C-alpha cells in the first residue's frame, strides 16, 4: 500500500510539472523601412514572432511579459533577436518594447482597439488589424540580431497582432531555452522513483 501511494505521489508531481507553464506566441506584422546589419530595406513586409510563458506575465501598471525568444522576418529572411524584448498591454493598446531590464522604450505600438480592452495576455486573440507605429529603434539599447543591428525608420503602418495560446514554435536561427516536457517529466520522476525503491529494498534487505 505504501508503495502504491509513493508511485501515485510521483505521478501527481509529474502532472503538476506539466501544467505549471503554458507557452504563448505573440505575432506582429507590418511594413517598414530601415537597416539590418547596415544593409537597407525599403517598404519591406515584416513579422515579429515572440514566445513567452503565461506564468511570467506581471502587472507593473501595465501588463507585461518578457519574451523567451523573439525573431524578425523581413522580406522572407529571418533573424533571431538577442536583445531582451517584451510584449505589454496598456488599457486598450498592445505593443512590442524593449524589456524593462534594458535601456530604452517602445518599438512597435498600436492604436487603441476595443478588442484589447478585456484581454489579459493569457488567451488566444486575433489577428486584429490596426494602425501601428514604429518608434525609438535608434534610441536606447540597440536591437541586436544574428544578422546585425536592426533599425526601423520611425513611421506609421497598417499591421496585425495575434496571440496564440499553446503555440511554441522555434524561430528560425534561434536557440530555444530547454524546457521539461510532460513526457520528460514523467520519465524523470519514474527514474527517481525507481532509484528510491531500489535504495529502500537494499536497506530493508
């Protein structure tokens, strides 16, 4: 009986690990001009794809979450961004910004939209099309990528924002942060339980 309770405890612990964190992906699109690694681009279509963990969302006057990974696709070429960035929600607006851990402010803001009002950043949303603004790319911490420094010209564009709960794509050229999957947690806990059982039997004998 004691052995069964021990195994049940380990199984419940594994399940707890598996549901403790939920990945979410934030996707921004638009059109803009600027430079990447010193090479210019003009009126280029772009997509920012950011992964985050809903457990990391905090309220600091605005809702915000630091990204685990961020990548930028510009005219079909994808670059991993190494500068710490975040997604935030203020009232009825959502934006892409430098993390509070680095110097600088917002990078890609949106006009207010009623669709954002009640959203708490933890659920799927959109895509929502709004007027958006590229700002402050050349002030504050530089936005570094594996293709060089990325700078967008200040400007206005029509773009979209979308949140996908549970999506955890690995951006091209990005190095994902290792995480423990549900299956991995079960295997690990099973091995630990097995070792504990063997150790107990050894002492008993």
